[in-house]
C-alpha cells in the first residue's frame, strides 16, 4: 500500500505503518485486557522521570495538596496573580481514568508577561507562568518552564528582559512550595 508513495523515506513509511492501528481505533496496549488496564496505569507514569529539555524541577516529601497550598501562599506573599488551578486528576476521573494527583497552578505578573508578549506575541503560548505539581513515589515534584528556554523558543534574545530575575523568582517559589 505505501509502495505507491516512493518519495516517502523508509522512516516515514515505517511511521505510517505504525500509525495504522491508531487510525483503525486499536488501543495501544500490550495486554489482551486492552482499554481499562492501559488507561489506568498511573503507577508507571507517576514515577520520577527525567525532566524534558527546558523544564526545571524541585522535589518535596509532602503531598500535592500541601505543596500547592504553600505555593499559593508564596504567590500571594510576592504579589503575583493566581489565575487558575487545573486539577488533572479530577479531569481524568470524569472520563473514567486514573491519574495520580496532578495540578497545574497558573499565575503571573502582567507587567512582566506583557513585556515578553510585546517582544514576541507568540510568547503568549507559554504565558501566564505555570507550575505543575504532581505526585511521585515518596512525595511530589514541582516542574516549570525555564525562562531562558522560553526566551530561546520565542526568539526573545534581542529584548531586554529580566530573565535571571524571573528564573530566580520561579526557583524561589518552587523551593518555598517544596518546604525547603
């Protein structure tokens, strides 16, 4: 079937073949038990993973609720705006799936965020700032985007931005939230 597209590289043909089960609605599960077992494997995904490039992290021995409460208190103390909290665990439950406690806290300082967006409007894709707090074995991990990585991603190099100050603030917030 794919031989009719000779311009496709071998890798592209392989990717297309591997995508066929998904297109046909076949679940990606190694077991014959399919759906429920594959959808509810929180233990495997809840382990401490190596953060992706551009992601900073701090661990805490406390649970997600306590870490989140400390983060929200730190945001208030610093005069930052708490825009929203997304409870991914609750969202998973609504569709019959399981996920360990996983909350995204969305916050920022419009004076600083506006500077970033004035430099390149596409920076709004990564704003306001977010911190992810998720349960892992032995506690929680707090993760956030490295401001320098975001600046590189959005080509903000020519702008005079307080990236070191933003990075220090985020690291300090995470440390407070972690109880350090």
